[in-house]
């Protein structure tokens, strides 16, 4: 166990969650920097599919592949963060952490912040190794080599180590690619408190902290509210959470006082359980966390203490997300309103079903929905309130080629002039499907690194 002085024991580090996903709101992050008295602002912006899309963008343009909102976020928060001494950690680097760092350096120069130290963490892209060695997917047992021509990306989940090294070296901003979500939050704590990387109990509790904060607004009432059962005030101005963390990892979750939303035992417990399969063995790159003895206690309005996390030694392997093209989805929608809307919508679906068969559209999956009647629950939920006055139909299917998928939406669109009366608001889309499976790679095969890109460097 690490040793702490009396001053360290009293010290608290304030972490602010600036985003819970790539397209999240920007205003709550600005509010946190301005009013949250933060030490660190963390933007968690990656999902497994998100990084695959970013890899595709980078292949089209090597300078791209980082989060599309990076520039807007950095322009919004950097001036305030520098004035208040708030350091930033984010996985907005996505498929191109160095590109994200270079872009941030350009933004910093344009804002006159020429002494800002910006670090890029790499090493998570292990595509070459996945393609050159023998692996099997954990989910299906399939040989990865059978997917070789369709694989888009392979990214290992890194831990906190390289982020800690960058912070130790003086980074003001650290931009990563694929890092485990809680590690974005544990890294500043390891740096600030000097925790050992084999202090499993403390790292287990730190993982609790990161897991609670990683989805931002979910723990302040977003994705929680259910009017009349779980009321949350002022959701339109939802504030993002702050974690006040002590040297033993105990955290108090709170928010800016005037911000919307709420922090309660219930919001914290729901987030604690989010995406957890086995609470005794939550496998992370830094530690195998144990949530089974976690205690959640309300201290005051919008202030909840969470403690009791534990941990066991980390595994010898790292999870690698392998993304691959898995066909295309074509979709078409059109609405029918007024008397007889249900019958006309049903007839429209029958027409499209027959047309797709007549014209030989090849699909592996195909579904026909009457939105508002059976799109969510199929025939199990019968309408007992009488005849609907409006119905929107949706036809969607998966095909091996973009051409075949496109034909699905085309057939729905032709209902305008070839189907029942009164159809309107037709839309059609076609998109590539990116699927994700996992492999386990020896930890020794993955080499996390960081490099600095300084705002004052004109060559950047």
C-alpha cells in the first residue's frame, strides 16, 4: 500500500466529466471549467463503432480520424482551462491521436496559448499484428483470418500508464486513441496521488470513480428520468458531474449547484450497474475491479459518497476490438394519415414486400414495421385505444452490396405515386454496417507511447 502524508490524506482532486459520447453537448463542459473548480476535465468520446468510423475517415484523409467535435470543444474550453489551471484528458484522438494533438496545437496558437503542452498517446492500433498472426474472435470462435478482406480496424484497450507518463512529464492536454473509459479518469488520480500501478485495491476503487463519471450526464439524471416515477429537474440545462476524490480513492459525486439535473443515490446506483456483467470481476487494463462491496451514501442534496471498490491483479491480455464491414442496410419510410391510415399503411407494406420479391432484391434480413403499432413489440402489443389516426411505415433490410440495399428504400419511395392514397414524408437511406468482435492479445505485444506536440512549435 502506498504511504500518504497528512496533507495528502486531506487533499481532494476534482474531476469533471466533459462528455459521455462523441456528439455530446459542449455547454456543460464549459460550465464545469468555469464554475466547477476542477483540477481535470475529461472528455470520454469513443465507442467501439466510433473508432471504426474514425479509421475509415483517416484512410480517406491521413490528417483526419479524430473526433469531429474536437475543434469546437477545444475552442470552447481551452482559454478557460488555461486561466483556471485545468488539465484536459480525452480519447478524442480516436484513430489519429497525433492528428488530434496537431489540430489542438493549431487551435491553441490561434488563441494565443503558445506555451500549452499537448501530448498524444498511441500504441492502441494493432491492426498489423491482428492481420499477421493467428487469432480467434471471442464472441463466435471464428478465425479472424476469414474476415481479413473486410477488417477495418483493430484497437487494443490501453490502460492509464501512458496518460500518467504524459501528465508526469507536464502535459496540459492529453489526447488518446482507444483507452478503457475508466482509465481516462484513473490516470489523473494515479498522477496526482502517486499511487502504485500494482495497488490493486486503490485502482479498483479508482475504476469505480471512472465508471461512475464516464457517461457524464447519465449520473446527473440523463437517461434516468421517468416522469411521475423518477423526476429530474431542468433536464434541458442538465449539468455534468464532478467527482471529488480523496487519496484513498473515495469519491463524492456532485455537480455545479445552479446546473440542471440531480445527483442522488439512485442515479449513482444505476450508473454503477451500467454495462457491468460480473461486479466481482470487472476486467480493465489496469486492474480486475471488484464492485461487490461498493457503498453509495447520500451526504447532502446533489452530493453522494461512493466507496468500497476493490481489485485484483490485472490480466496478462488486453481486449482488442476488431471492426469489419458486415454488409449494408437499406431503409425506407413513409407516413399515412387520416381515416383508414392503418389499412393503407398495411397495404403499402404488402406492396413493398411483393415488389422486393418480384425484383429479386437479395437480403439476409428484412423487417416491416408500422411505427406506433408494432415497430417495438411486434404483434404482442395490441392497440386497445381505437383506430390510429396516423401511421408511419418502415422497411429495412441488410444486403451484401450497397446496390441491393439501396433498392429497398427506392421501393418505399415509389409508393408516392404507385401505392395507397395519401402517402407523404418519404425518406430513404443506405449505410454501411460496421460490426465489432473482440480478440485477446498478450499485454506484452502492445506498446503504449506518448509524444509531445507543443503549441509553440510552428512546424506543427
